[in-house]
C-alpha cells in the first residue's frame, strides 16, 4: 500500500525537501515494483510547452531515459498522456522514427509508458516508466499499477501546491540509484548509476552546444545539479596565463585573483594542467582555502581538479568542490576522467565550430559593402544576419551606388545555396550590377545584363534580385525585379503603398529574358525596406504589423533596422536562411536637403581627425544659427570619433543632419564590434578625450549603437534650443 504524505509536524509547513523526498521515493518504489530500467517524474515548466524531468530513479541500464519532452510532440507517450489524460505507451522503434538522433540515448530496444499526473483542479506532468524490451508487448497489469501510482502522486502534489511549495522542475533532475531491481537486465546493483546518468546526459547536451560558452555553462549546471558539487570552476589556457571561463559557488575575491594566473605559477589548476593528472586537495590544503562563497563550508570540502585535454595540448582544467562525506566521488576516478574527456571534447568541438563560423562570417562580410552612401536627401542603413554554421556561406547581398548624375541605384538579391559557390556567385553578381549601374542603365536593363553574366558563368545556380533607381532631386523611382520581393513602402504617415510591378523570372534561368520597370513618385518621408527571404520565413512579405510598429519610431532608421532584424532570431529556429535588410528613407529633394546635411570622412590613421571634426562641427552649427549647441555637440562627437579611430582601426564617416527640432549626428565605421566605453584613456587618446560612451549616454536625448553592413553606426541626437514642438 502507498503510504500517505506525512503532514507537517506542529506548525512546520511543507518544504521543497518534502517534494523531493516524495518524488524520489515514488520513482524508486516503482522501479522495483514494475521491474523497470528507469522511472521519471516529468513536471510542466510554467509558461512553456515543455515537460522536464524533476526526479529519476535509475538502474545501470536506465541511463537512457529522456529528460525533456515537448507536449506538442505526440511521438512521446509523456506528451500524449499530458494531452489526453490517459495512460500512453510507445516502443523505441516508433520514437526513433520521429527522432533518429535519440538512438544515442538508448541504443537498445525499450518501451516507455506514461500516466498523467493530474488532480481534480491541476495538471502537474506525467509519471513515465522505461523497460528494456525487444518484443514491444505491454503488460496491462503494469499499466494499471503505473496509473494508480500516478493518481496517488498527483493527490500528494496537490497538497504541496496548496501549501505553495514550488513545483517547477529544476534545470537538472534529482537522480537516485535503485539498489535492488526486479528480474531482467536491470537486476544490477551499482552506486555509480546516478553519476553515469548525469555523465551521459551531459555528453548529449554538449554534442550540440554551438559555442564554447554553452559548453562551459552546461557543464557547470550539470556539475552543480547532477554531481552535487559545492562549487565548480572551468579554467582555460590562454597563452601563458589561465583564463577563468566560468564558475559557480565561489567567493568573489577568489575569482578576482584567479583570473590571469600565470601557467607557471604554483596552483591546483596549473599542477593538473602541466601534469595532465587528476589532483585531489583535502580541506586542510591551504592552496584551496578561501575559494567557496560559503566561508563556513570551506573547511568541510575537498577539491578535485581535472585536466581538460583531447590528446594534444592541454586546454584547461575543471575544478569541483565536494563535501567531505562524498567519499563515493573519490573512488570514481574513471567516471571523473570520463567527465573531463567529455568536457574537453565538447570545448574543442565548439571552438572549432566558432573558428570556422567566424571565418565564414568574415568572408561573407567582406563581400558586402563596407558602408552605404548617405547622399543629401537620403538616409540608408543595412543589416545582415547569418543562420548558417561552420564554414557555410550564404548568397544574400545588397548594395547602393551613387552615380555621377546624383541618382542612386539600390539592389538586393539572393543566390541559391549555402556554400562557397553561392558566395562566389554573389560577389560576381554584385560586381556586375555595380558596373552596369555605373553606366547609368535603368533597373530593367541592369537586370538583363546581370542575367546574361550569370548565364554565361554556367554555374547552374540561379539568383533573385530587385533593383531600383532613385532621383533624389525629384523623388522619381524606377524599379524592376527578377524573382525577388519588391521592397515594402511606407509613407511619412505610416501608410503602406502597394506596387504595380511585374516580377520577372530569377536571374540565370533564361539568357533572353526581358524585364519591365515600374515607376513611383516618392513623397518626402517615404521609407523603402528591401529584404531577403530569411527575414520573412515562409511568408511572402514583411509582416505589415511588425513594419508598422517599427515605423512608429519615426526617423530613427537605426532603431527601425534593429527592430526588424530582431525577427530573424525567431525565424531562423525554423529554417536556415540568411537575412539581409536595407532601409532607405527619402527625406526630400536633395537641393533642399543639402542645406541641412553635412558630412566628412576621416582616414583611420588620422589621429587629429577628432580635432578637425570639432572645428568643422563648430562652423556648421554657427552657419545654422545654433551656437548654443556647440559645446555639447563637440564633446559627444569627439568621444565617438575617437572610439572609431582608435579602437575600431577604421576609416570614419561623420554625418550631421539638422531637423527643425533636433540635430542628429551619425558616425559610421567598418568595424563590426560594438563601440567601447573608454574609462582609462591610452596615451595617444588623451588629447582627444578618451572618456568613452558614458558621456554620450548621459548627455544625448537619444543615442544608439547599431550594426550596419560590414561595420556599425553610432548615433546621437540633441534637441534644438527653443525649437517648436
């Protein structure tokens, strides 16, 4: 018979410990009664569609049980039990058909059955049992017993919920080993089963970690929640020094002093790394004293320091603190060695992926324009986001060319595929469009000539492209497109303007194809949003509501670009396509705009550039009748220009625009890294301030720091004194 959950003694309320004891006792008892390899309690994660393992009882052959299940994925019996409220069963063959990668969890046939954990008023999760079975036959008695246990457990969980005991599952489940199991393959006694379970799960999670930091975070999470370490530290070799890559449970003073320790200096990590052997340090060893955040526990913990190596040069160390009563860990040298090897391999894999991706991204960025021109009457910005990994390269591109006549050609396109060929063709196509644009052809003729170039290249690739020609003096726009979306158009009042445009066939399909251009008259304040497929997923166009919401930011074009490209983070989880975005705002006839726009270029080696910028800015503001703004404008411009010249090692373009109510300054460079706050100026910075962006944030009425093409744009605005509102 099931024993009822004991009521609190006296006035003591229920505590989370009561929940943990209940879950572990229930799962352990069911493993014995059902002869199962593992039994798991899944609890629902609030606000999500995920069921996460909260407690697991395992035998040595039960380490393959699953920890996370989506309630929408009905291939799992836990998901069906949650949704239907009935006991559900599945065999490994059916589960693997839906998720082939799960074969690594358990490479042997098994059966899983789940019963819902639900009271009259609440749904908590499921109670799921796993058996090692090849025949797939289900014992009705086992399912009945599982359902009874789930019903009893749900009643007790309801009492805990009424007592406001948290029932959110932990990031890492509680795991207990069942010493005595029923008959069959699970009839093995082993106290190492929980450690093997957590090692196995960590290996699975590290296999798909995209970044080294993800490996570090997941390792520390499992070490603390699964191996029950009191503290965990990952130290990586960085040249001749040790870099503290991640830590939990440690004192702040220790973390401060440990960062940058010389590899040749005597320390537990240095000893383990240089000797490539595990090192144990008992609580009396002075070399590990003072490391724990809980000073009272410092004397009751020993440290295990594991070298991280993949057979070549050592890469670092994993240091774990355990309570002295954890004598089982001391005997688990092989398990700790496997842990260190798993972490080292995960780090090496992630580092390789990061390096390859960084190289691919650098090559990709090199094929894009360094920065877009900013002719009078036109403001433009761009964004590019990559969904590929490793050394894959995308074929998305954009460009903007100012012609000798003052007209502007804008183009955006996408070459099929994600490989080197796509990137090479993209570069060739962009060059062809620029060349034909420079000859002052209209958009339709530009596409026709670019199409013949692509056909003659005989690459078997096709490409889409949209090309537009704008006369800033009049606002007249011509546009033609080859299989590409026309840009979204918004007028100054936020209204959408539809295109009457014939979309031609993609480039590279038919050498003799002809394209037609449509015409439109742009009113001042009209926005053109050019984009590629990666920004819309499987839809046909930009989300009108998203564009409308972003457009409410007015003339803050950088903020608008940030808002639209942010959609990419959500979309690329469902498909792998890069995204390019080019925003062009027509402010009005260039003849009028020239009175309100000033610009200059500073060479990257010109350390007096900030001083020259201040002098010109003073002249511009005085010419506009705004002498009261000179001091603040000079100070802020100096800070941003110095940042771009010194830290970006890049040419810098400065644009100053006067509006009736504000003055806007944009500083563009070709360094994609965010602008840095300079708190301790270097010697060469001191003449130009070097005090960083703190001043900008404090004084500007609005400011931002946005990626733009291959570089970035740092902008700020100051209100015009006594301007009408």
